[in-house]
C-alpha cells in the first residue's frame, strides 16, 4: 500500500520511498521525517484528488499524489 491509498484517520508505518523520486525530493522527505519505520497518520483526504494531509510525530504535512504515491507503507497490526 502507498501513502496515497491510506484511508482518513488510519495509521501505518513507512516501509520505503520509491527510487523514482528525484534525489532532491527524497532528501527533503527524509528531512521531514519520512523514513523507514516511522509511524504516520492520515489526518485528512482532500476532495477531488487534492493533497493528502498526514502527521508524522508532532508535524503535519500536505502531500500531492505524485509524491504520496511513491511512499510505501506497512500496516500496523
């Protein structure tokens, strides 16, 4: 499953970031805390394919589909 596929109010862990992202985007995601093993919460799904709002730690981020679909997740058990 990818971050883009998360349902609102659900929880998961980041599994990996797709290699097809540019190194600049991948680096920025890592700086923001999008790293393997990090827990993530889907706060809100915007209508009409708008940005996805997620929380990592105490920070809330908005990601567009092109980026969120490149972040693979593992479900919490």
